[in-house]
C-alpha cells in the first residue's frame, strides 16, 4: 500500500530512458579508450537502486557501435536478465550506428531492411519505437510511409497516452557545434502528425548529453549516453568527447504531467554531514 505524504499521487508509470551504449565486442574500446560495456553495466547497476522500479527500459538508439551481430547478442545478454529481475519490458530503438538487418535479426529474430518501427503496450502506456535512421548517414529522417503509419497508430488514443521513442530528437542542438549536420530533417512533417494527439512525451538520444525542449507542444527529453559524452562547453576544441558525465533519465508518468530526472552513472561519496532531519513539518 502506498502512503501519500505529498500533494501528488504515485506515478502510473516509471520509464527508464537509456541511450547510446555503442556496445563493442571482444573487449574492444571505443576510439581505443572507452569501455562501452562497463558504461552499460554501470547504468544497469544504478538502475537497480531506482524506486519505484521501472516498468520498461527504453534504449533510444546506437545500441551497437559497429552494428556487429555479436554486439547485439552481448547487449541482450547484459540487459535482459536485469529487465527480468525488475519485471520490466525492453524497447529497442534504431540509431545511426545501428544497421537494420543485424538489429532486426539479433533483437527480433528476422533480418529486414525495412524501418524498424514498433508499438509496445506497457500497462496501458503506448511506447512507439520510431526508426529515424538513414542508412549510411548520421542525420535522421522519416519516410512518407512511416509518417502515415504513425498517424494511423495515433488515431486511436491509448489508455495512458503515448510515448514516442526515437534516436534523433526533433529539437535544435545549440550546445553541439555543427549539430545541424546530424539533426532530424524536415521536422515539421512529424509535427503535423503528432500535434493534437495523445503523445505525452518524446524520448531521444544521439546528442550524448541530456537536453530538454518541446515539440509541437509535447515535452522532449534527450538522455545522455552510457559510453562517452559530448562536452557542451569544450575548451580549445570544436567538438570534445569526454569519458565522464554519463547518465540515464527516469521518466515518471502522472495523470496530468510527466517528470524527467537525470541519474548520473558516476558514483559519488555519501556525506555523513548531509542527513535528513526529523521535523514535524518542513514548512515554516
């Protein structure tokens, strides 16, 4: 039984939003230095301490750095036991580093060149995985057929609304230099489809740092990466990737809003000087 202490009831859904693991195989390091498997393992270890436990783990793309089938197999071997332990579903989303045949064969059992768009029901919350990848390129786009499909999906509202999960966020990239070269193309076409629907949040990755905005009146949350991150304030460099500041984001769904919380992966010491103090009331 949940005891309500504050003004708000418990959330109806808890969504773990992870992104850009860029998993490699056989102990290979990304750019020769970044241990991508260690980053993913750290994220899942931190996730075990989140309360309430998530009902779904949403990975918004760039699952395997080189789209190796063995990397996808290793991804499943690492993530699926933790998801089962938590009692959570897993939603996989395509990124620009992923390749459709290996992605679909390794994660869904059938190799395909078609866009990997899927609908998942999470206790009445609809999670739509939308494939924004463009084979051979780093920017994102959506075909007319994908937009038509999405409009048909959204024509019937879900019990608790819809979350749209995609790799390329439909927002500006002001803190990543030359970010315009890798953004989602023709964003207004997507806006026409989602505006006025039951889409309550859009989850994205790709930037390698946390970011927030709105799109067609819908909150957008971009999760940081679990591999390396992009420094939004680089010193003497055009673009700076750093092995630090990794994080994932928790999304809590309420009847009238969603709340996003960044969970850093790096451990930090607990200070004995900072403790909760018992008082009859925190208000003066």
